[in-house]
């Protein structure tokens, strides 16, 4: 007996999947699957090539099903899909949390919502409600509003209010909190060792605040939390999804998985096994498609869900419940969209103004450094490999905006591979071009990378007058004669730092 002989089960199975796809137009296979019950899709940077194209894409998708949920992962900071080619025009969460003006956070989120609404997107996988209690966290970092539960709670709530006031559904992630981890769940299974009492005071409050603000979707995290379940990762755990999120916290909305192809679950259970277990544990939508954006994957997962029901591993009523929640959420999101007030235009300049306010400056007056900088600087950007949550190739840094403000500015970007050849690389590419000129060293989460910490220390030792710009999470000492922290590597954060460096006071 094949899955196709159970059309009702197969339709439910399609409705709980949220696949991605390749290309900037709707593939034929997506159209077919929508006709077979697919209720939502997710867009990535590869699907986006300008506002008119995205609006046309979503119009074509909604022509297949007007109630289709079209999701995107637009955090508006380092993680941006809409502006993956240019860098984000709005500061990210850590900058907003550092600024700690909830009105600004709500305005930024509303601005994002207006843009998404105009493009036909109905669900945004934001905000991150993770409390970044581990400053060396390899996957959250600047995506968090900060390291304090109260700060994260009020800004997560503000983000939800702002986004949803523009007619786009928010999604709080990554439940029950990805902030206290040392492993990137794209590659391995993180473990959170804190006890339930500690988590109740640190990790959970932002999710509660987001629920109180009206969030109707929560994304689970692929991490092991022995305080709740010492066997299954949170996404696949009935104690986490059923007992904690649904039971103790009373959440009745849509539970979405983080991408099911991520190494934390796929390497252990396979994509199909993880999808089945996630739905059995209480998830309603299985997000997939970051690296498996094809019909074969969607068919395989839908078939696995049907077989799991037939084999008794997945109760039929649970699959039906999940499909029902997707339908209920789609109807609510559609109403939210239709009742959003005008105007739906974005606010130019809002993001840059917020980024400027977020920059922190530490100037050591005892060092003989002219600041703002005089003359044309040489910029050395030390570039790490970023988490897979960030689109590869998303522009960042200070060199380009400095070149605009100070024509003649030179720069070099170095990663760990180039620096394996030793200090002569730094001498040749970083120090010699800066002879007699201001030196600006740009880092991104320097404390997380030994090679970057060592290179920075050598540069500052040789040039104690250097200006250092940290575009990640500032940790520990503040090296350099002038130290700037932007709390994110968005395009506007780079512009704001460049303006400070040269003393530009723009509009």
C-alpha cells in the first residue's frame, strides 16, 4: 500500500511542510505540491532579486492558493534575506538592545513589516528571543538583543508589536533559548546545561513576553536541554514542546521547527526521521529547504509522514491537529494582513539613525592619536567564516563607507587561511600600506577566534595609535587608541562607524 492511496493523510502531510525552492520564479513542482495540499513556503536570499521580482513571485504563489503562508527569515540585522546583496539598511538586535529604546525597536520592526507586507510576505521568522548569556556563542551573538533577560524580553515584545502592526506575523525563536551554547546547531548538537530553575529566570522570559505581545508562532531550537529532556533535542521533544511550551506556558499557536536539514538533527535522525519525530512531539510546521530545495526532498518527507501514521509511529490525530493549526494560522495571518493600516511605505533613514545612536566609542586620551582621523586611512578587515544563518557574500565592513567619505582610502580583507603564512602577511598587507597613515582594524567577534585575536594584538602592538572597530559582540579588553563597537555588521553599522572615524556629521 503506497502513500498515494491515502490522499487525506498525504494532503495533511503536505500541509505541515514548509519547503524552500531554487530560483526567482515559482517552479512547476511547487505549483503541483500546492495543489496537493502544501500550505506554506519559505523564501531565502537565492529567491530574492529586487522588490518587483519578489512581489511578482509572491503574487504567483498566492495565485495558486490565496491563503498560502509565505515566510522569510528577515531579522533585519546580520541575518537578512531581502538585503543579502547589499547588507541590511537597519541595525540588528544587539545594536537595538544596546540602544535600549523600545520605541526605536518597535519602529524598526514596523518598518520591516511594511516592506514585507508590500512584497506579499505573510510570516517573518523574527525576532530572535534568545538571551545571549554566552558571549562566545557561535550562532546567536549579535542576533540577540543582549545578555540580560529583561532587555531581551522588552525588545522581543516590541519587535512583535511593531512587525504585526504592519500586517506581518512574527515568530519568536529559538525555543527554549539558544543563547547559552558553544556549538552551532547547523553543524552539531548544542547542549544547554543550566537547570530548569535557571532557565525559567533567564531563557524563558523573552518567549513569555513575545506571547504576551501577541506572537502566534514559535520556532523550536535543535539543542539538547537535559533539564527538560536528556534524550531528544528540543525540536523533537514532547517534554519541551508539549509539556513546557504548550502546557506550562500555555502557547496555543503555531510551532515551527528550525530547518530540519541542520546537522544537529539531520546527522542523527535523518531529515525524514527528524520531521516525523518533530511532528509527533508537537511541531505543526517542518521548515526545510536551506540546502535541500527540491521536489524530491518534499516528496520524501511527505511520504515519511504518511508512512509513520500507517506504521503507528505518528498518531493520525497529531498529524490532523498539526494540519489544522497550519490552516488556523494561515487564516489569522491573512486577516492580519488585510486589516493592516495604511501607509505601508518604509521610513528612509530610520535604520541609519538608529545605527548611529548605537555606536559606542572608547578613546584613550593618553595616546597620541588624532581623532577623528586626519588623512586617508588604511583599513584592515579580519574576516571570519560566518554561521550558515548569514547569507554568504552579504557585504559588511567599514572600508567601503570610509572610501566614500575619504577617497583614497585603501583596504585589505584577511581571513584565517591568509594569515597561516605568518606575521609577514600582516607586515606586507596591513602595516606597510599604513606607514604614515591612520590604521583602522575591523574585527567581527574577535574574542571567538584565536587567529583574529592574535592578529589584532600584533597590529595594535606595532601600531598603538590604531583605531579598532568591533562589529560583533565586544568581549574583554578594548585594544587600540580608539575602540568603536557597532554591535552588528550591517551596512548601516559600517556607515555609522565610518562617520565616527572621520568626524562626519551627516543628516
